[in-house]
C-alpha cells in the first residue's frame, strides 16, 4: 500500500469512530469534520505534489484497461465531495436547530451520511495504489 492509501485507511477509521459517537452530537461533528478536512487535505496535497486533477482529466480521455479502475474512481470521488457539502450542511442545520421537523431532518442527515460513507469506501477501494489495483493488474 502507498502512503496516501495508508492515510485514507486512517481517515476511514476516524469516520467509523465518528459514527460510533452519533448519539453524542458535540463529539460526533468534531470527529467527522476532522475526517473530512483530512480527506480534503489529502486531495489538495495530491494535487499540489502530483498534479492529480490534471492527471485524472488525462486518464478520462483514454480507454486503456489499466486506467479503468481510475476512471471509476474519479466520478466516485467527485460524488464524495458533493456529499461532503450536503452532509455538512444538514449537520450544521441540526446543530443550530434550523429545521421544521427534527425527526425528518435527522433521517435526511443519516441518509446523506450513509451515502457519503458509501462514496468514501468506493473511493478508497478504487484509489490508485490500493490492493485491488495490484490484484487486477499484477
């Protein structure tokens, strides 16, 4: 596994710890924001050090089988960042009490959170350097 993959593993652990504190909102939101900031920070680092976004745009133009996994990773990662926006927004509204129906707001936040976690796991599994890449292309 590469360094970024190990870092992503740590972020996944942070998310799982944050989810385990979902009944304690003051702790839950701090842990989840830490995980999101770490993931966004990793993306920024990959862009600044490797030109990851430009590289990804180039991969999307080619039809090489080796880049197939990466071509799946990119839309999942974009979806993940969209989910970050919506889950953060709904969590913020819950913390501030800005909702009409608290039960419905919690259900919506939970659904967006599950989608966010699913996108993160999908991004993690399809990330370049992850074990699945070695399995398919070794």
